[in-house]
C-alpha cells in the first residue's frame, strides 16, 4: 500500500518530531522532510512534492496565508494543512481562501492522520480523465451538434454514423444524445431499445456523471446512447416540455465528465432549449439538401438562425446530403444562396442507407467502403480536429446580444 508522504514544520525545537510521531502511528503516513521556516517549507514542498505539508501558522519568514498561496502556486499537487495555536475562525476562513485544505488546532493534532487520510482519499477519487480534460487539449471533451430545418434530410443518419466513427475510428469515448423536441429514432439506426431517456432525468432530484452513464444504452461500437423522452411518439412529445435549460445544463456537464466526444442530434422546434445547447457546442454540423429551391432557402434560414444565436461560420460545418449526379441544383447553387462556402458533399446512397436502417447497422459499419461512408469518415476527422481546436481556445464567455 502506498503511504501518504508529508512535509512537517516546526517553530520550537522538537515540535516537528512530536507532530511526526502522531502521524506515523497510523502506519499509513511517511514524514519525508522537516522545515524550520516558511521559505524552507515552500522550497521543500516544491522540490519533494509530498502529498501534504503540515504548516504551523506562526512559522517565521511569512504569514501562513502567504505560505499557503506560495505552495499552491508552485506545487499545486501538495495539500497545505495549517496548524494553529488556538481557535482562530478568521484565520481558518482566510487560510482556506489562500489554498489550505484544512486548518487544525494544536489541541486536535491527534486528528491529523484521519484528516490527511481523508484528503488523500478525495485526491484518489478524482478521475484521471478529469485531470486530462483540464490539462490536455487533446483529451478535452468536445460537444458536436447536428442540426437541420426539416425532416427527411438525413440529420439523424449523419449524427449516428459520426458518433460510431468517433468511437471506432478515433478511439473516443462517445455519447450520442437525442435532444428533446423531436421523435427519437436514433435507436432504430443502432438496433437499441432504450429503457431510460433524457426525460427520465427530470424525475431525479439529483444525479452525477456515473448515474447518467448507467441509464444510457450501449451499442456494440462503444457508443452510449441517451434517447430524448419516453417510448411512444405521444409520450415523447408530451414530455419534451419537462426538459428545461437547467436540466440540459446538468446533463451536458455530466456527460463531459464521462465522455470525450458528445454528439447531439438537436431539433430546432423548441428554440430556448436548442439555442442553449447550440451555444454550448464546439462545432455545429448544419445539414441540408439540394432537393429544390425551398430546401436552399431553408438552409439560408438555418444559417441566419445560427448567426442570431451567436454561432459564427467558424463553428459551423455546412453539409449537403444526398447529392445526386445530374441534379438541377448544384453545390455551387447552395453556396450562392446560403453564403456558406465549401460545404461537405455527401453523395446519395439510398440503397445502402435503407439497408443499414432496416438491419439496424450504421452505414459506416455495414458498408465502410461506400462513397457516402468514406465521406463521413473524412468528416469525422475534420469535425474532431475542429472541435478540439475550439475546445482549447474556448474562453467560456457568455454570448451577449443587443
């Protein structure tokens, strides 16, 4: 068993050894250094990186507040614990604000081993993925939304296959989520029968990332799926109103704790919820077709809607789906009408798409060599790189509109 390493300080001769004797009695703590003043303590914490530093509040050289702040800045993995000579509530508050993990009175020194054990347990419970999400932009969780202004354009097909590719081809931990406001059907593409849904979380007073992950359905590709609401079409639409922006905020935060990529099949029917979700995403895939001029005008309306929500073209990947040879309308027409440049063009593959849907096997797994699947594979890499770049540059500033 790995023992907790501790730096001990002393103001009066022999004081450090007395504290050390209390600590080592548990058999789980190893005292690795002593310091006689504040600067020595800071230097030892930086050089040795113990799990904790036990600091007398009256160490000479600098105040306990300065020392805690210095250790937190130079050796953030070290937990400062301040020892006081008497009950000092004001010092307790100030020390905690300066970075102390605990403040203990001299009369309570016998409690130090238990306090240090608790601090170590909290540290060990912090998932490695959470640390990487903060420190490594290559592991930062990304949110990708797939949107369109009408049904039948292949929005869910794109979302499902993108999620599968991110899991299978790029090794991401992927969540696929049907945002409420539409009839959930992504489970049909994956041949899943979800028992719980986004709406189920509205019935829970509190939940964490582990709970959300447990209620999700898992596809053989590794994709975790969360339906919108309910089983029947009537129940889904009736319960969509139960999903508030506050609930969506909690769910997205939980998903980011467990998954490195979250793909959101997002309808636009309930705009307060949709606009919030879209503003949270790093990349939005805007799906359209070349069916007729009405479809192009619809795509233009979609661009204007996204811009109104503060989503500039840098965060949007326009995608023209079901492109047919010989169609009277072209990708150039799409660019001219919408103002979106260089959209991703996915060729029509009605036969393979229909077979994939009927079999409950995503297109990119059933026929990975088909033209449409190959375009989607390239799209997955482009979207992942774009989203990771956006996640690394994100400032978290709220969108302000006039």
